[in-house]
C-alpha cells in the first residue's frame, strides 16, 4: 500500500462561506473522523496535496497526517474526495483515522488488461459486471488494485469473485458473482430495401409470423392507380377524343 505525508492544520470555521474563502486561498477544507474520536475539521494546502498525490491512483492510500505540527502523525486513509462537477477542482476531503494493528473494510478497484481472444477473433463483447470489491484486512495489506488479464477469455468464458486470491486479504463479496465475461456478438438483422424494376422501394416493417407484404415501387404504384381509375370510369362515357 502506498504511503504519503500531508501537512494540515485545524480550523474552527465551517459552512459554505468559510469553504469558499479557503478555496480562494488555495486551501482545501477537510475533516478527520473515526476510531470513536471527535471529528476534527482541518484545512490543507491545495498545491502540497497535489504534489503528494502525484503518481498515485488516489485510492486506498495510507496517509501520515501531520496536524498543527504535532510530532506524532495521525494514520488515516482518504475515504472521500469531493470535486466540482464542472471544473473538477477539489472541494472537500474526508479522512478516516485507522490503527495499523486493526483490520478495516475498504473498497478495491478492479482493472482489466489485454484483449480477450473471444473479442479479437470472434467479435465477442466484454461484459464488465463489477469494477470494485470490498475487502477486510490490515492497512499494511491493502492492495492498490486487483488486476485481471482477460487475454485468454473465449466466448462464454468468465472470471468470478472466487478467482480473486490475495494473501492476508478477505474478500467480502459473493464468490459466485461474475466480475467479467465475454458474450457472443449482438446480431442485428437489417431490412434490405427491395428493388423493383430497377427502382429502390422503402422497406416495410413485418410483424413476426405475418405474411411478407408486397413492396411496390413509386412507378408501379402510379401504373396501378391509372388502371384503377380506368376501371372505375362509367362504360357509356366517352373521352373527348372520341367525339365526332
């Protein structure tokens, strides 16, 4: 598990107005809680936080939290990072106090690498069902991520939670839960436009089990309309060209 050190200081103010003023000064508001201790409101440098986080995934980091210059750093993990939905700027950070000798529950991300054989050679589709798993372990045993190489997977092959095995880590998910599988390609049947007398005609939707309808081109439709009009004309009526 990766470890970083952060300098912070306690704060007394709270609320949106205080948080806005802190962010304007490039300070990040936060809180530290857990282990039956009173939650403590803190603030830390925006720039220092980004320097410390560089090269990490941001998840399941062991944090040495130096608050107000105390000699002994508080051991903590980052439980939540709130960001602005528009510009992504940090708004607030939640830290949870931990003991290095007590097991804790944490959520670990799942990472897939490679291209499945069923996708590469048979046009299959990767169905990624779960992307995180909850585990129970000591802070020093927390894995940064769980990686699966899906290259060997063929059509209908799957990886399950039971396939996850990490030393000193208890997986808390249902072992029968599918993590990822390769499913057959989706077959889409396209209606082909009928061609009558060299002219394209619009496709007509057909209900399943119904007789296939006749497709009529525009030219054919005009001919039939002319025949229908001729048939409906009264027998005694003569065209103007027949008058003498």
